[in-house]
């Protein structure tokens, strides 16, 4: 700035509190200094110093520094690569050189434990940073440039989605008569009133409507103009879109397959997405330029670049499907998604198990176990924070869009956008069946997050932030902790393997294990490279690798049963063995497709040994089914079909003699077959009925009845469903 200041008079104030900076000015003024130049990037500090200078009537200038962070992104990124790979930061690789060197850089060992194709976005960035404090600084730069802008975009997007959703709901409540006839046909060429209103709204705003003749357009416009209620509805609809154009602009004739409600959802999901992501898009275009991608491929491998480009594409478009999928692949993916939804339909046990993840928010710093319990102890404040989080835009949108799982999110999307009405209806039913899991997920986030949020607010207040700033930053931290530790369908949390058709086939139900395994890997890398707090890293490895894995597997297999009942020793050993096997499966499948294959081979071998021990009663159909279990949804279908055939085979007489009796095994056979072939959850409905009957049976112990009400099955707690004992005594065999 052309100022001549003595070096000893240039002071950096390490204490970030506004009052500390103001006190420094007061002290120096008392020493006789009468001319100050103060610069800071925080507005609160600038205001505090300016107030002091004015009150003391001392000469001085105050500046708020606004740094253009993007100015040196490319240079800083290349310095990171150069420092960690020992190459010239100005080195350039051609496309051909990148492919040749990239093929050589793909090491087999790098694919064994969470390979690039199974990593999330942060995990891919983790592979680029160095050791110690330098590595921490490098990761902080990447977070500032890429991770935080993306998270901010989703926070703003959720707020916008919730706002327009509330406004559209209010609009339809005001125009109930219009809402009732939106999907009914007009008197003109079977066009619906919904389509007529959309055409009128687009024409009114000068938007070109593709694939429609002038005659059709004029006729639909006249239909709306003839009814003041429709005109008024259209006018208010244009207002709530928030678009300068007044309505979305359709790209092709496919607009006919949409509806007003679908268009409203598309505004923030698609139309305005690039607006929300503007900062992230600009940064990623600089950092991941073609030259830099060639360099990354040459140094980190072709598989690394492929995984990175895949996840960047999906983050930008908002899709959790890979580009280039054809219609047949998409239909198969929808079928797999619905198979997952079938298994999760009204799954109360899943909801109960979800709640234990509230401990994911506990750490070893400002929300350690003692501080968390102290936050819970302040119950009035805790309940306020709990309610605030529950009603936040983040959790409302998480519940509405089922953003807890890839398959769940796409079931809702399919229900909203499918042209296949039968398929859409099934998807809608299955989507609603996630309600218990949704409630368990939201409860866990609020239960763990309320304590985390309050303690983090206190941390920021101690650092000198205002109440509003502390609460805003604390909520952002809470939200990102939730996205990392809970199930998430956000594109940056979904790996290339999960997004691909093969991943949907093999990695169904693996969102949580994969996120936990990635957290274990990150913690292990930080520990090995001297980054962060060693105690925190070790605790993450122990907690996610063993403790939570053990708790989840034990509850899944109803280990609590041995505390209430005297089980046979052999049965208890089997229960322990299942728990150990489930824990190993969680870790193996959490590493991706290769781990899933290893898990399947292990289980085939174990099932083969189990059946061989039965001698002449061995049924190696179960061994084959273990092989099919490489894909859990398909394995579930095969088990249901095989169970149906066995039920008929061993209960022929009962099926004939029992007629329409509720305990007729034919119901099970039909329900399993229907569920396996159509994804309609008839078998779940039948099982829920059986469990309810057993829970109401006073002959069963209290703990068994409670467990049944909470979602565990009859065989988990050592009892048979109502009516089955009698059939077994008659010689029939029932498979569940």
C-alpha cells in the first residue's frame, strides 16, 4: 500500500477474540502510539477495533481483507502433488503418457482394502495429502476448496427445497378445487388440467413449449382462461417458482410425462442446481482441469482417475447412477432397488438398531462422553436443540427424500417420476414402508446431534464468535458429522462401485458398513502418517471396527435372549458363531465388491461344512443359495422361492386339509413367491401378522413378547409362530 512501517511495529495478534484486539489498541494508545493500520478478515474484529479508534479519537485506518481464494487454486494444488510425489509442480503429462503411466501406477495391493472405486469423495482426496502437519494443512486446503463449498450448496439447496415445498402445499390448500381436478382430463384431446395449466403458464411467460401444435396450445390456453380459478392458480404458481422465467423451460416433449408437483421438485434439484453449486463447480474445474487429471492418472493410477471423474460427474448432476446407463440397465436397477425396499418394508428392528448410532457424534474433544452427558443433563436446553434439529430443513428433506440410502432415495424418485404406473405404485408403497427406519434414523441424529451441537456452540463462543455465528458454524459441523457417520445418499458419499449396476446388485444394504470402513481407513491413514490426534484416530478404529460392529451384530442376532432364557449350549454357540461371522462380513463387504466376493466364498465354505455335518439330511441347495447371496436382494428372492417350494413339499396334507385357516402353509408359499417375483411385500405383511399374534400370546414369556413387538422374529427369540407347533407334531415341516 506504499506505507513505510518499521518491522517491529508490525504485529500479528494471535488471540482471535474481538475484545483482545480492541484491548491491544487501547494499550498501545496508552503507550503513545497515535496512528494505526488494522486489517482482518473477520468483520466482528474490524468493527471492534473501529469502535475503539473512534472512541479514543485516534488516527487510524481499518480494513476487512477479502481474499480471492480461487486465485491460486491450480498452483497450490500442483504444489501439493509435487510435494508428495517428488515431481516438478509445472510438470505436464499428455493423455497418452497419463494412460501408460497410470496403468503401471495401479497396484494390486491398493485394491485390497477400500480401493478408489469404493471410496467416497473425501476418501479420494485423502490419497493426495502428505504426512504430519504438512498433510493436515494440505487437507485443510482441499476441504476449504472442495468439501465445504459442496456441503454449503446442499445446505442452501435443502432450505430452498423446504421453502418451495411449504409454499406449494399452501397453494394447493388454498386451491383445493383446482388440486382435485389437476390429473383429470379436460374436454380437449384427453389433455389433463395439469398439462393445460403448465402450457398456459409457459405461454404466458414466453416459454417455448416443445412437441405441441399451435392449435393444441391455443385450445389449452383457452381452457385455463375460461376459469378465473385456474388463472389465479397459475399466477401464484409462477410466483412460488422463484424463477425469472416464471416457470421451468422444458428441453423436449418429455415434459408431458411430468406434473406441476414434479416440476416444482425439479426446480431446486435440477434447474437451480448449478446455481447452488457455482462455487464448487468453479473450484473443481480449476483443480481438476484436464492437465491435472492427466497428472493424477499418471501418478495415482487409471482406476483412481476413473473413480474421481465418476464421483465428480454425479456430484455435479445430483445423480447416483453412472452416466451412460441404458434403459434395460436402469430397469434392472429399479428392480433391485425395490427388492431392497421389500426387505426394509415396515422393518421395526432396523429402526431400533438405527438408534444406537447416536453415539457416532461423541468425540474426544468438545463432545467427549462427559461433556455429552452434561449437555443431556441440561434437559430443557437439550430438548430445545433436539426439536430444532428434528424440524430443521436438513432432517425434513432427509425424511422426505429418504436420503439415508441409495436404494431408498431412488425408490422415492422412481415413485415420483416413473411412467410405469404399476411400478410407481409399488415403489410408492415400498417408500412408505421405510417410515420406521426413517424415524429411527432421525431420532439417532437428534439424540446424538443435540449434545454435539450445544457443545460445539459453546466452543465457538469461547473463540469469540457471536451467538449467531457460533450456532451457524456448529450446525454446519453437526450436519457434516451426520453425513459422514450416518447413512447418506448424497453423491459425494456414494462410491463409483455403489453407483454402478454391479454395486447395486452386490452392495445393497452396505451404505453404513462402507461409510464406517472408510472412516476406519481414514483414521488408520491419519495415525500412520502422524496427522490429527492419535487418541481420536485409535478410538475411531476400535469403535467402528469392533465395538459398534459387535453391538449391532449382537442385537441383530438377539444375543439378549440368553440373558432371559436357558438356551441349549449348542444353540448359544451357534448364536456366538453367527455374531462373529456377521462382524467379519460387515468389514469385508464394507471394503467393496472384492470384499463382498471374499465374504461370499467364506460363507459358501461354512454352509457346505454345516450341511455335511447333517449326513444324509444335507441340503446343499442352501450352499448354492449362499453363492447367490453375493447379491443380497437376489439371494433373498431365491431363499423365498426355495422356502415356498419346501413349504409345499413338506406340508401337502396340511395345505389340503386346512382350507382357509389362517395357519395354512399355503399362505406362506404364496406370499414368498409373490414377494420374490413382484417386490410386493406380502411376505412382510404375513410375518408382521405372525409376530403380532405371537406377541399377544400370553403363553410366551414377557421378554419374548416385547422383542417380537420391537421387530425380532419368532425364531430369533426361540418360539414358534401361533399354530405351528401343532402342525409340527402332526409330522409337517415348516420353513421360515
